[in-house]
C-alpha cells in the first residue's frame, strides 16, 4: 500500500500522458516559450502501463485518471486505457481533458474501458473562450462534451476556473447550463501552478466569492461532509437537488488531511502532491532494469515522506518548479 506518516493511503493515481497542449489557458501556460519535455525522456506507452500495473496490482491503487497537458494528444491513449482496463483488480479509469478531439475519440475510449471524463470549460462565450485559452476552439469542446455523453462516459463532469475581469460573472450561467444537461459542474480555485508564475492571491476568485455569486440565483444546501470522503470538492445540492455543484478550494479551504492521491509525470517521476517540491525518479530505475518489486518499493518510499499539507495560503509557500501542465492536473 502507499501509506504516509500521517496515516493517509493513496488509492487514486493521476498519470500525466504529455506536457503538451493545443490550448494556452492563461492560468496554466504562457502564449509561447514553454520548454516541452524531451521525447526520449517521456515514458513509452508500455512503460506507462507497466508502472500503472505495479500501482494497481502491488500498491493498492483503485482509480487511475489520465491527464496532462492534454491527454487526447497522446497517440497511444486508447491502447493505454485498454491495457489498464484489463488489469486485475480492474481500476476505475477516467480522463481529464479540454475536450478537443473527444468528438472523434469518445466512443473508442469508452469501448477500451474508460469509465468517465472531466471536461474543462470555463465559459459559454466563444470570445471569452479565446481570451482565456488563446485559441478559437470553443465549438470543439462543446462537440466533445456531447460525444462523451452519447458514448456513455457519464456522469460527465465539467471543471471551470474563474478569472477576475474575464469570466467571473459566468458562474450562475455555467451552472444553469450544466444542470439543464445533467453535467456535474465543479469550480476550481485558481492555484499558483502556472508556468509564468502570474498567480496573485489578492486577485484570485475564492470559493467564498464563487458561492456568493451562485447564491444570488440558486438555493444551495451543503451536502453532508460524510459523503465527501477524500474528494477535494465540497458539494452543494442546487435548489433542493438532484442537481449539484462542487467547489475545489485548494487555496482557501484545502482538504489535504484526507488526500488519497499519488501522481506520475509523463517523464516517469512520482510526486506525492501537486505542490511537492521533490520527485522520485522511476524512469531511470525502470530503464536500468529494476524489477516490479523494486519499483513498488521506491514508490512506497516516495509516498511515505508526503507532507501534512500544501500550505498554499501560507507566507512560506513556494511554487513548485514544474507547472501544472508538466505535473498533470
Ligand atoms: N488539459 C486538460 C484540461 O484542461 O482539462 C488536463 C490538464 S489541466 C492542467 C487539468 C485541470 O487543471 C483543468 O481543469 C484546468 O482548468 C485546471 N488548471 C490548470 N491550471 C490551473 C490553475 N493554475 N489553477 C487551477 N486549476 C488549473
Ligand atoms: Fe492545456 Fe489544460 Fe493547461 Fe488549458 S489547463 S493549457 S487545456 S493543459
């Protein structure tokens, strides 16, 4: 098992399949100039499947989420999903994506064994989408969402980040739109993980502000905290339910004490936290002939040292060197 000194057990693995992306969301990447990982440093499809196998079979991981960068840019994605779905015990398999290309691949991913998707969409307005992502791909995301639903990758979840002066007014409209379609919306507080280090605590939109904006239009009832488990989102029933909305308040109301995550980067480094400043290199071990037992032992050691919390809101906080797109969000 992947335990740490605070008694937490990591059962949820996030695997980054690439650090590259076809959008340039302002809270994530600069317009240009971001250095990509070198191709030879990236794990091959077979190496990814081998490490996921060790995690699931030997280390008690129960859920695997593929992310990036943009995971749909990984040519071998369907095959990776298929191999992971054949593992015993079979893990839950999900994907976090910007949705571009999902219209083409949703059915094949479902067929391969993918259970669910989280699609990131911050706005219903194509021009605002361009301001936020620097690309004209709004319709592609909408098409991807529809395809995910049609393929049965449900419940479809939406992730949204609100940015001051750009889409901050859109929270109620996004929620109404999601409720109409049966999508589960989760707002994520903007975190200091952008490559250009432009995050500013004083201008970020907090969970409290998001809830205030939503409450102007909807009646929100907190879901009992017992139903939250290790989920980072706090959830509210909307207008008495069954529709719900979540808020991931990683900055102002972090939920580190129940964290059950472990992370693998596209270049084969284990991270015990999004905000970790250190990593454990499994790629070199794997390529030097380490057997599965040794890889598992290294992974266990990496997680044992996990800190109590990320401490983003504390003055001592240091942003990790790697941006979110290279860690895997
Ligand atoms: N490209 C895919 C996508 O956008 O869904 C997967 C990777 S992306 C890094 C994963 C999630 O992280 C997205 O929902 C995105 O909105 C969110 N994200 C990226 N940068 C963020 C930041 N600085 N603060 C909060 N969330 C962020
Ligand atoms: Fe790409 Fe996702 Fe980052 Fe946007 S948030 S630039 S879609 S990796």
